[in-house]
């Protein structure tokens, strides 16, 4: 009487498994082409970051911190990056940044248009809301399963899983930013003969830009938070060092890799917040 009856058991996972296998079987070439495109972009970003001299990157970090905050912040961020180099993780840091940047670019290319459509089409908004809720509440490890089945092991599935995990904030905040634009401004633009596209690009998007920048900040931070999880499917970088340290119970290695991820998160968060603050309009 106290056990849930097996008669009512619904094996929904079987149908999801069948759907993914159908995608792999009938659309394998499509996913292979997507994989090649993502890998091409990722490797070029990684090569560029590796090509830059270490001292140039330190100067760029200092300049970014100085311009978005103050010179003291620039010095602090530069010191953090320098410490990561002293741990011996410079190349791994570049690999991590390449994955994060690739996932963020894909998230912005897909997320901002989806957010715009959600703001314009209420039915599409109602359709997307539960999907975004599921994407934000689903355990991050679950994303690794379809990523592995569609793209095999390596950097591409890591980018795919990271993108799925990180894209919801920029979609939601793009939608919110456009909806919060005063109707009077939109009506004034229409009354002066602006087309729908002109109203969007010259009125709504500029007014929504601070909110969209906040979404970009949150998407970037969520992408960075996936580096350890993504290392489980072959993505090299700082996350792999954390995973190895856990497997070997190496406290020293784990601390250095973990604090390096923290340093990156602090720098990216503060710099992106500073950029978002520059787009705020006076009340």
C-alpha cells in the first residue's frame, strides 16, 4: 500500500532517447557541419589567445579594469591574471577562455534574436517560457548526455552544453528590456513614420541595451561556471585541472585550479558589469 504502483510508471526517457537517436541517424551530416563550424571558430579563438604575448594580455586586463572601474581595479585584475600564470595554468586559462568566449558568442547570436521575437510575439513567448524554465533548472550534468550523443567527446560538445546552460539569461533579459521600453516612445517613433525595423534598431534596442548588457553578463558568468562540468567530456582547461585534483585528492592542485577559476570569474564579472553600467541612461 505504501509503494507507488508500477502500473502507473511512465517511461518518458525512452522516447527522449529515441528522439536523440533519430536526430543522430537522419541528421548526422547536419550536426557534423555544425560541429566543424564550432570547432573552426573555437580553434581560431584559442590560437589567437595563445598567440598574444603574456604581457600584452596583462596590459589589456589592466586597461579593461581601469576603463570600466579605476586604476586600482586594473592593477588588482592584472595581479590576479599574473598569479594564474605563476601557477603554471596560463595555456589552460587560454583554453578555458576560448570555450567560454565561443559559447557566449553563440549564445548572443541565438539568444538576442529569440528574445526580440519573444517580445513581439506573445504566443511564442508563452511557448518559450517553460522551455527556458527547464533549461535553467535542469542539472548541468544532464546537458552532457545529448551533447555526447550528438557531437561525441571533445571541445564541441563542451561548447554545446555550455551554450544550452548559459543562453537563458540573455534571452529573458532581451525580452524584458524591449518590453520595458515606454509605449509612448514606440508610438512617437511610429507617428514620425518609422518602420518596425527602424523602431526596433533606433528606439527599442538602444533603450533596452542596459538590460541586455546585464543579460550578457549573466550568460558569461554561467558559461564560466560550466568549465568544470564540461571537462568531464573532454574539454581541456582549468576545469580539467579541478577534475583531476578531485580524482587524485590533490588539495594543492585543486586549490590553485579552483582559485584560478574564481579569479577569472571576478575579472569577467566586474569588467562586464562596468561595461553594462556605461550603457545606463539617466533617469
